[in-house]
């Protein structure tokens, strides 16, 4: 792939991810329309449904339609959700706001698989680690930078919610054009016009090398959703704010990915994963000290940002590169499915645990999940007649 083509998919990714980051404004929109957090919750549940529909849709259709085009369509669908919400004047009829959030979720679910798949298909095994690291850096920049910029626009430029949503929709439109340009500049290698049976590939994935990174990303997604979704509760009654953790975590992850984009794929995988998971576990343990001193929150943000932020592209590359070429599409699809299962599956249990057992038990549950991820990373399935061995 030509280097001059890479900025099109990276910028398209950043703008689309900015649309996902803009979902933090949805609760404010419902309150402005006279609704409540109950209405927000109902609408966001449709976003979850849309997300879980978008991933398998791309998984099946990426054979017939170039993943770059599917990513462009996804950006446009996400933009359509914001454009619809911007033009509503009230929450009645209530199916219209829910339709808007359904479109947002559908667009994000499609994009989250289609964009890395489009990039992966155009990279060699040697290039894929660097490509995924850059991709994830731009994606996180969009997700974390969008709330800051949109919030500043509303506070300092006096933008209304409707105008802000239209700006997000415009970003989605620009992203669509960028991704279409990327697809035209870099045609997909080979000719394929068939649905891809990624579900039927599951037995091959279970028996192959991609199983462990797929399990790891599910566990990591649960840890990520836990420490992010409940940061406000963890900081309640302390001298620190959730926003500080979000900022430090995101900046550390983005900067680390950009600085190590060339070196990360060249380091031995097992020691690298052990070191990164060690950082993640240490950062989670630091969350236990939030009530003691603000320095613990700074340390937690930096350690989890470096640990989780760098581990994700490492195991994503592992899942693809160590799979047979015919199974790589299925491996990446199951990788994304596992991630969303962790992201959306843990908060219900985590919220119950936080309420019933307290902050310390909740944090230790995150540590346990990270330790399980470490075990999956270092222990591999034994061959017949051989003992369990550490991963190479």
C-alpha cells in the first residue's frame, strides 16, 4: 500500500471516531427536550442493538463489498443518526430519537470492523503491526478529542446542541469521502464476490492461534469498560475528578502509540504482553488509593493508558497475522465481537458489584480480569502428550 494513501483512512477513522465520542451529548439532548435519564437509557439501548447488528453485517458482507466502502457507508449512517437528532424538536414521537441512536450504533458497529478490515487487507504481515498501532492511535484521538472540542464549542462559541450535532454529522460526511477515496486509491487485492461465513469458521478459530487474542480482547474490553464507565463512582468522595483520569489515560495511550508505532511490532510478543499487562494491573491497583492522594489517580491513568493502550494493537495484530490467510477475516470479526461482549457485558455485573460489595471489591474484580488475561497470554494449549508450556 502506498504511504500517501494511509492518511485518508487514518483521518476518516479519526472523524468517525469523533462521532462516536459525541454520544456523550445525548443525555444532555434528552434533558433539554424535557426528558430524563430513563429516556436516555432507552435510546442508548437501541444504540447497543445497532452496534451488535453492525459487526456481523460487515462480517458477512465484506466479501461481496469492499470493506473500505462498508466503512464509508458506516460513517454516513452514523452521520445520519446525528442529523436526525439535530432536526427533532422534542421526544415525541419517541421512536424517532431511538431511531437516531440506532443509526449511531449501527454505524459505529459497522465501522469498528470494516475500517481495520479494509486496512488489514491492504497490508503485508510485516506492515500490519505498525498499521494497526497508527490506526488505533487516530481512533482514540477521535473518541477522546471529540468531547473536548464539542464541549468547548458549546461553552466558548455558544453552539446549540442542534448545531453541534450537525457539526458531528458533517464530520461523518467528510469521513465518508475520505474512506471512499482510500478505497479508490488502494483497490482491494484479489477479486471476491461471495458472503464470508465467519460464524462457520469458529471451530477453526478455536483450534488455531487466534483463540487466545480473541479471549484476551474480551477480558480487556471488560476491564476497560469497568474502569471508564464507573470512574465517576470510584472518584466520589475523593479529591480527584473522573475527567482527570479520562484525560491522562487517553493522552498516554495516544502518545505511546505514536511514539512506539515503529518499534512495537518488532519487540518479542510474550515479554511485551507481560510487561503491558503488568502496567495495566499496577494501574488498576492504584485506583485503590484514590481516597489517599491524587497522585494515585495520575499513576493509574498513565499505567492503564500505556498498558491497555499498547496491548490492544499488539493482540489485534496477533489475531490476524497468526491465522491462515483464509481465516483472517473471521479472526478479526470474532476479535471485534469478543471486544463488544466485554465492553457491553461487564457493566451490568460491575454496577451490581460496586453497589453491593463496594469500591475495593469492584477494583479487585478488574484486577482479577486482567490477571486472567495475563494467564491466557502466557499459557498455551498443550499438544497431545505434552505438558502446558509458556507461549513463544
